[in-house]
């Protein structure tokens, strides 16, 4: 194992804590996502934590790109259905480079390794490109589902008010136009 891998492993808790905090800060309800550790009450926070932990450990272990698909998907699929731009959706993966540098610069034993992070940076960059591909695949899947809804008419059930509310609204509009015509 290399010095970098050893340093990453020995600082895993600090790195994951800071990385997770930065990622969860990108959400509107970040305080809830950070505080609630219950998997059922906070599935977003739980999945983000779990996915980031797996990604980090796979990076340190030098895993192949196929191993990254599941944890990346766990994170990116959530971000793909949110109001994030593509750049905002994959930015948390890039944040790992900043987080590692931050942790290493605070650790006197790791400061000398800051100049040797180039291969690690390359791995994170490749991971980010995988994340972008996954994000685009998820968005395409969402758009195809939306087109199917529009074609089948099921959007009426999901995107509009209930039928009785629509009938009542139409009656009110009709009554208003009749009253206007009489005046």
C-alpha cells in the first residue's frame, strides 16, 4: 500500500465527516439531513452517507470502475430528481479533492503528501465523469417516463387537481361569465 493510501485510510473518519457535511450542505434541509441518522426518517442523508463511504473506500482500495457504479448511483440518482443543475449534481464528487487537501494540510504527518496527490486527483476526476454519465442517464429516464405519462394521459391523474375540484372550478368560471353577460 502506498503512503497516500495509508494516509487516506488513517484519516478516513475526518475525510468522510467533512465530505458528507459539505455534500449535505447543498440541500435546503441540510440541518435535518445532517442530524437525523435514522435510515427511515432520513433516507436521503442515510444514502448519501453510505454512498460516500463506499466511494471513498473503493478509491483508497484502487477498485475498478465497475465497483463504483452502485454507490455512485446511490448518490447521483437522488441528486438527479432534485433541482440541481448537472454541475451541481456531480460537484460533490469533485469536493473530495478539496476535502482531502484540507485534512492533509491540518495533519503534520500528511502535509508532505499534498504534492503526491496527482494520481488520487485523476481517480476522483474519472469518478466525476462516471457520475456525470449516471446523472444524464437518470435524467433521460425521468424524461422518458414523463413522455410516457403525457402520451398515456396519466399526467392528468398526477399533475392536476382532483376531478371534482376541476368540475367546481369550471362551474364557477361558467357562472362568472354568465353573470358578466347579463350585466
